[in-house]
């Protein structure tokens, strides 16, 4: 529900999503250079982070050689945008991204 209206019922959207726009200043603000990215497996059994809901994840294991199990699996990358060497690359299942990419920043070092 959103603003008192049902927007999703029985697996189907009942309302059109609003068009979202972002100011140009939000784009091209993170530039990571000279990073060595970890490699990802292309075959075999792997561990994935699976989205149960927008706030809940669970650990799952899938076989990348099984087309049904590996459906909706995308790579996820975390880098230190300030130039540190730490990074993480893994697999995420259930996000729903079908094309393109998504970028985000977070300052976990300033959270209390």
C-alpha cells in the first residue's frame, strides 16, 4: 500500500510507478581508479546473498550450471571509494535487475 491505495495485489502491480529523475550533479561523483577486482566463478556451486525482502537477506547456495537456480543472480561489488585497497565481490539473488547497473555509496564508518 502507498498513501492508502493498494499498489500490488496477487503478484501484480495495480498502479503505474512514478517516473523518477535525478539531478545531473548526482551522476559521475564516484571515480575508482587502479582497483584490482576479485574474480567471480562462472560455473559450479557458489554461495549467494538472497533477498527475502527489501530489509532481509539469507545465505543460499546455488549451482551456476543450473539455469533455473542461477536465474536472477547478479554480481555485487563493494569498494572503498576513498582509495583504500579493501574490496568485496560476491553474488546477489533476487534483486530483479534485468539490464544495466546500479551504483550507490554509503559511509558505514560514520554510523554510530
